[in-house]
C-alpha cells in the first residue's frame, strides 16, 4: 500500500500554493481590466463645434434684424447660412454644439439681450474675421481653406454692411 507521509503532503501543498495564488491573482487581474480614460476629443471636431456655434449666434442676430424689417440684410444672412451648412457637413451629426443664441446672458440681465444694430453686426463680423485668423493654426489644410474663406467673407461683411436701413 502506497501511503503518503505527512511530510510529503505538506511539501506538495507548499509547492502548489504559490502557483495557485499566482494563477488566482493573474486570473483576477485579467478579468477586471483597468478603466481606460476616454480618448481626447479630436481638435478638429472641437474647432468645428466652435465655428458652428459662432455661426449660429451670428445667424440669430441677422435673423432678428431681417425679421424686424431689415430685408436688405437677407444676402448677408444667406451667406452665413451657407457657411453653417458647409461646417455641419464636415462634422459628424452626433456631436453636440452650443444652442444658438444671439448673445450669452449676463449675470446682471439674465433675460435681456442687447438690441441688434448695424453697428453691433459690424462689430460681430470684425471680431469673427479676426478670430478666423487664429483658428487657422489648428486646422487641417482643407478646413483651413474653408475657415480663410469664411473669414474673408466676414471681413467683407464688416465693410459692406449699410450705414442705415
């Protein structure tokens, strides 16, 4: 009869325990992968989102003026809508943008928006054209070309807007 001594059982158990613990620990770590941080947003998608938000705000201002009798501004509004359509075409539909508002509310007057005037539109166009120059650095060549064209149009708008309606 083949019997195991107590010494043999303990020696065998000692050999198995480290392997078992290693296998168990390795098995646990393999089953619970570390949470990976979400990928950083594509800089071009972020830029497109900013451009789209800017256009929506500008369109809201022009729409207000056109709706209050400034039909002479319709061609300006139409060009901004074409710009917006092209920007949206280049950006995936599932990415959110800011809501189109004429101006962000200020803490002192949360619901009141400044009156839209030709001077204000001219100022918006000038600032937008200047911003486009800075945005070119972060854009791919094809998007940079579009941004430059939009900026040129905005600069022309600032000069071409009528002095009065």
